[in-house]
């Protein structure tokens, strides 16, 4: 298994900090941001293999962020993770190009496997 990079976008700073540590122990190169606008700026600065995106951010909806990320890199693999998203929001995210979605609290190994699957099936656009 090759190491890959993950951008974690969530407004819960403690959650992001804990998740970055746990993913780092798996050998992943991770960064976290706490807002939609911050995520878009970070995504412009650096290419990430996979994005983990919360649906409920203070400044933008997850689907707004997803659409902006897909404009920047159509092949980006995005996994939605939310404790507040309805099934319809998850379906909307899938319709906007998300790889998949999970509902919080997700078991860490399940989340890790979903990120790994997204990485393994990422689309390489020329």
C-alpha cells in the first residue's frame, strides 16, 4: 500500500486534530482545514490524493465546497463525512462527484478503508 495524501475539511478542530494523528500513524500525509474557503485555498496550493469533507461548515455547505474542488480538479476523489447530513445531502454529494459518504460517528477502520478505496480508484485526468 502506497502512502497517499489526504485533506481533511471539518469545522470541529478537535476531531480534525485526532483524525490527522490517527491517519498519520497509518503513514498518510494529511493536512486539515476548518472552513470551506480555507479548503479551497489549500486545494489551490497543493494537490491531494483524497479529500475528506464535512457537509456542515460555518461558511459554506459541503456540496458548495465539493463543486469548487471539482472545478479545480475534476478527478479529485472526495469522501463526504457528516454527522448532520441527510441521505438526500449525501446523494446530492454523490451527484456532484463525491466518491462516497459516511455518517459520523464512523468507525476509524471503516473511514480509513473508504479513503484507501478512493485513493485506489482515483481518476487520473490528462
